[in-house]
C-alpha cells in the first residue's frame, strides 16, 4: 500500500502529466510544420511512459515496466524513422 | 526514517512531473521549431530521470527489493534523446530551412 | 587471447549488469546467461565496433560523469526559468564550434553531452571540416559558449580516451 504522502504526490504528478499531454496534443494538432508534429509525437511518447510507470507505482506492480521499456524503444525508432523520411524521403538507403 | 524517504520520493515524483510539464509548456510557448526543440528533448529527460529515481528509491527503501529495472529506461532515454534532437533538427533544416542567425 | 575474447570489457560488463537488472532475479541462472550475452554480443557486433577508443583514465571518466550530471541539473533549472519567464529573455541563435578531436566517437560523445545539457542542441557534426553546429536557447556571448563547450566537455573527453 502507498503511504498517504506518496499517494498525494502520485495524484499531483498525474495532474502535471495530464497537463503535459494536453499541451503536447495541442502542438500535435497545431503543427505548423511536420517536424513540429514529429517532435510533439516523440514528447507524447515520453509523457505516456511516465504515466505507465506511475500507474505501476500506484498499483504496486512491476508488470508495467516492460510496457514502458518497449514504448521507449518503439517511440525512439518511430521518431528516427519519421526524421529520416523527412530528411531524404527514403527510410532504407 | 521512513518518513524522510517517503517525502523524498514524493518530492522527486512531483519534480519530475513538473519538469515534464515544463517541457510541454516550452513546446507550446516557444516561437519557432529550433527553440521548441529545447524543451521536450531535455526537460523531459530530467523529468523522467527524477520520476525513475523516485520509483527506484521506493522499491529499494520501502519495498526492500533491489530491482532497479527502471534504470534501464532512464539509460535508454538519456542515450536516445540527443539522437532524436539531432535527427529532428537536421530534418527541420532540410524541410523548413534555417533562420538567419 | 583475453583481448580477442573480450574486445570491449566495459561493454561486456554493461551488458551483464543490464541483463541482471532486467531479468530481476539475482540467481546463478541469470548470472550465467548475462555472462554469455556479455561475451557473445560484443563478438557478434565486433564488425561495426572496430575503432572505439579505450578509456585510459577511468577515475577522470567518473569525475566527468558527475560534472555532466551536475550541469544537466543546473542548466535544466535555467531553461525552466527561461520557458516560464517572459519570452523576450530568450536569444536563440546558431553557433559553429570547431572541434579539436579527429575521432568520430569522441565527437559524438561531445555532441551528445552538449545536447543533454539544456539550452544547447547539437544539430550536426561535420567530421571532414571538424565543425559542430550547435543551437542555443539563450546565447549572449557566442565566443564564450564555444570556449565553454571546448574546455568543459571536449578537453576532458579527449584526455579520458587518451588522444
């Protein structure tokens, strides 16, 4: 069980991460350039990793760790692939 | 003693959340792409670092398990953040051009 | 013989530690499998890890790591204030940093550290002309920033890897 202090901190952090996700979604929606959207997507991925880790802490399970790790890897590869696409049009050279 | 650890974990969690939020604020507030790049690629990295330190401290000091598996995520993010910044900045120069100074 | 079997000892130790951490079980089983991975992965990837410079001064490397950690925290605080404060305080601009090192690995490390310390992002590294293009969020003194990057990050890294 979480102690009251940590439970409060988890709630506050949920709120901060929710704010971060909303702001990132606004940038994803607004653009204006494609790179802005890719940057917003990457940031969104990291925000979601933080939320997943926090859920793991709140539920007292470590099963979410692998999900966070895989999302970190998939997010990175996706961002680099999109960046490469913008750079040259070809993803595989 | 437990109280001190709990407060440290709580402070680290909120600090991490705050830094991630600041990264997102930078993404919204900054005037052009290159200045926007600074917020997420770094404030977010430190934010994740703080949250992960809180999780490790919690599992080691309160649950009594030495299983710092979250450290792998932090390590991965610290290695990949510069690469992401570099690829996106290069893509930006190619697609939207470089400002005068 | 040992050098042939373990071309990158630090990498092998890192893989073993990472495996133990991820397996979340400190048993003989996971230790043996971690050792196997630590030996096999550097051998399998040896073809494209050829010219990695060796760490000559491990203590200096540790000190450098601590300095970078401190810089990341201090500079993050400054960027947080810039982001939340009035926008006219930012002075974004590009600077070109001439590199002294000819080793691409060290140049990559310098670029990564510059990107991780907030307020500066490495945009590109040109190893032929030995130039590094850096974007800063608030650069009031370009020459000072360039000298700072070279003295604070490049010089210690070149010393650590002994070239």
